[in-house]
C-alpha cells in the first residue's frame, strides 16, 4: 500500500507552515510494488535501512530514473560500505571512526555524497550514534578522514520520552557545530519535528502502512 492522500496532506501542511522540509518515504520492509506506486504519484526521495534490500528494490529503478534519490537511514556495517556508496546518495547514520576509515578508501565517491551524523540524544545502549557531548569532536574526525559534506545531524528519540526534548538537543548541537538543518521526525513525531525546521522528515508507517 501507498497512501498518496496522506502524503499530499503532510506536504500541504509543510507548505502552509512555510517550511522547506523534504519528506523521505521510508520503504523498508515494503514490496517493490509499493515503491513503484509512490514513484507513479511523483515521489522521488526514498529511504531504506539495509543495503541488500535497497539493492533488490532500487538498483534497477535508479538506473532508469535519475531523479530518484536514495537515503540510507539504518546502521551501516563496514563490509557493506563499497556496495552502499554505489547505491545511496545520502547517509544519515555516521556513528563511528571505523566507518569513516572505511569510507575514506573511496575518496572520489564520498565527495559526491551527503552525510548526517547520528546523535544518540537519549544515550540508549541499544541505539547507535555519537553521544551529544562528543558530536563536535566527531565532526572534526569526519573531516580528518575526508568526509566533508556533512549536511547536519540526525536522531531517533527514545520512544517513551517527549521527542521535543531531543529535537531541542539536536537544535543546540546544530548551532554549536555550525551545521545545516537536521534529519528529525518520523511517523509518530514529525508534527513536533516540523517546529524545528528540519531538512528531512523520515516517514514510513504513515505512508506505507505497517511493515510486513
């Protein structure tokens, strides 16, 4: 399923608020038919969490349609960096030096990509991401490895806390680091995120329904 009317409603709300926020349609765990339906409705920005699944769904689509932009919104294993760089345009989950080291081996390719640093604002052991207090120093490490096109910061707030608290943290860190607008907000909290003027909101369930 793809709920175009829901997408249209959210897009109209963003325009009404005077924001330039873009919607990433998170198609993970949804079949290629749903992606094709979304593309037929005019969507061009998609997000996937796993390299193999994205390859299966998007490799052929991206070959034929150069307007499609694909975002990696899940954790990236170092042994998948080569494949990921061939497929994805934007990476939302830079979170450790080992990953930067692997990316630095592909210096010509990473110049053409965009990146977000994932910040673990809730300091949750179960989640990836740089601790807030280490964000500025990690940004310097990124640049040292030649990963220079850092657009902004990304976070996934803890499910049992007010997301606004975590968007505030990202907002302050963004100013402190001199970065662009963040990647914040998902199906459950995008309305809260919009008041922080994000560059991207990442919407899955609200656009595609519950995952298979």
